[in-house]
């Protein structure tokens, strides 16, 4: 192993691994440093991630348009990545967004604005169908949606396995010459003509540039000179056991469920996927996010040890029982996950200083990771922006020292 690289990528999640593979493909000597997924979470210490799961949506039913565009650029390269590595990381699905006929106000309203979503998809040349209430019932007869709800469907979407995506990106990166080290970076510092990166094991390496792809935990790593304006949260994934792949005939559903003007659920209900324990689960992740602001490494580790918010199980089961009336389900369990948001609703891909680049996208970073990684790699090695999408779109917003998610949340209430 050499001790100096063109670029060191910190974080081996979807974005870090994609950045490493684009760097290595470009012929740049690359080191990617990040821990493997921990075996469990009950006694967890240290950093966590947003991708420790088996299913993420990859589609264009997103706002803003830029998110869908990044996803599309990524999705177009999936076949090549699969072919190069032999790693399967997608299965085809219908992506169905279901929402009340009258768009309600509130924070989720854009994400479930049918006209906006449809316009975005059409701008990108992707065929989507608007379903009124009757058409929705007819198209998915196994499912029972709340009365007064309508939908939009993209029939050529994917369920993306984020763990397998990372495996594929890392396999491609290392095959192209990148070096992968399983460690946690504790310090970066300036050195002659570059940067010195030090890991928890005591190992250190030099590079011309460092890319921080540390996900929703970025403000808690101690690697940034000032906080990003980026609230971070603990999200809860609820896994409900089903008998197998055919136990439930359903697409991947983004569901904004309203009754009597009141929101009952806003989130994803993912069709059955196999999990590493050999069982099949329907996954739900809803709206308890704001209950769990996470600012420090200690808070993150403590949240992870809780295993997720137990109250979310009742909400998830209520949604499932309404959606699939009369159906019996197996046991439900929770899993902790991390997300972050940016006020621009777009990823940050930007310079921290002359030797460091930051790349984060907390909410749609799996489907868009490959393109975010490509843009990040270009910025790191060329020192200037070369894409036709203007760099302003991805510029980071920085906060004052002492800024916290908890404080930001309190100010909003
Ligand atoms: C419930 C839920 C549902 C989601 N649904 C979707 C979806 O449908 N579609 C979609 O595209 N996205 C979805 N997302 C978001 C997506 O999972 C994230 O955007 C994505 O995981 C971000 O990738 P990342 O590489 O930036 O961060 P992460 O996945 O968090 O990876 C960051 C990596 O950095 C490592 N790291 C952190 N600190 C250090 C350090 N000091 N040294 C070394 N390594 C470090 C961590 O160990 C981790 O492996 C969802 C997220 C959640 C939680």
C-alpha cells in the first residue's frame, strides 16, 4: 500500500464508493476509508449510515427536477456497473405515488404534488400515468387505498439494494486500482502540498485531495471546520415479516395518507424484499423523523442502540392492515437509519477548502449516488466545475459555529 494518493475518500457508503470508482476509472490513485457495516446495533459505538438496508427506490417521481435528473444519470449507468462487477443490485418495480386528490399543504406537499411530479417525469422523457381513484383501484386490486386518493405511476422504476450497490461500486473501484481500508477517519490536516488523513487505528496517509462522503453524520465527525446547514435525524425502518415474495402483490408505494383532513402516514411502503436473515419483509418508513434530531457522535450511537422508535410499529401495522385488509402479518421489528436534509433540497457537492470536498445527499442519495460520485470525483481532481449543470445548484450552505439540528428544530416550532 502506498502512503500518498491523488485522492482519499472518507466514507464507503453509496456516495463515497461511487466517488472512489469514478476516481479510479479516471486513472487517479484513490484510497477509500470507511468501516464495514457493523454486525448489530444493540451495543453500537461509532458512526452509522443511511444505507444499511435492502431496498431503496430508484425512480424519477421526485422533486425537485434536479433529484430526478441525478437519479436518471445514475440509473442509465446501472447496466454497465452490473456487467462489470457481476453484482445484481436492482429489481424492476412499479413506483406508485399515492396522495389525496386535493394536495394538502404542509411539509410533504411538494413531494406528493401529482402535477409537479408528472411534469418533472415528462421533462425527462419518462412515461408516467396519472391514475384517478377508480383507475388506482383497478390497477392494484390487491390494495385498498384511502378513499379520495389518486396516484401517479412509473412502471419502469427499480428497487435498488443499497448494500449491493455499495458492493458493486467498491468492486468496480478496487478492480480499477482503488485501495479500500476498513477504518474510521478521526482527523485530517494540512501537509506539504496536500492533506494528511489519520484513522482510528493510528494509520495515516497523504493525498492531494480528500473527499468527505460521511453521510448524515457529516457534522458529527469532527472533520469539518464549520457545520453544514444540514439537519440530521434518526429514521426508523419498520420491517414486517411476510411469507415470501408472492405473499403480497404490490408495487413500491410512496403513500401520503389523509383522513378527514388529517395526515395518518407519509412515507414508503416497499414491496416484499429478502433480508440477510433469510426472511422476507415489507418495509415501511414514515414520518417520525423530526422526533430524533442527531447532532453528536454520542447521540448517533445512542440512537442506533435504541434500534429505532417502537411507536412506529403501530403506525406501520395500521397502514398495512388498511392497505391489505384481512391479511395476517408476521412479527414486526424496527431498524435504525440516518437521514439528513439540505435547505436547497439538493445534494451538497462543494469545496470545504482547497484540499477538501464534501458530498452529501441524505434523502435520495442511493438512487443518485453514482452521478453524485461522478460529479464529486471531477470536482476533486480538476479543482473546478466541469458539468453543464451549474455548480451553484450543488453549493453547500454553511452554518454558524455552534449550529445544531436540535436548535434549528426548536426555532421552527
Ligand atoms: C428510511 C430511509 C429511506 C430512504 N429511501 C431512499 C430511497 O427510496 N431512495 C434513495 O435514493 N435514497 C433513500 N434514502 C436515502 C439514502 O439511503 C441516503 O441518501 C444514502 O444512504 C446516502 O449515502 P451516503 O454515502 O451519503 O451516506 P451513508 O449511506 O450514510 O454512508 C456514509 C458512510 O460514511 C461512513 N463514515 C461516517 N463517518 C466516517 C468517518 N469518520 N470515517 C470513515 N467513514 C465514515 C459511514 O460508516 C457510512 O458507511 C433513504 C434513507 C432512509 C434512512
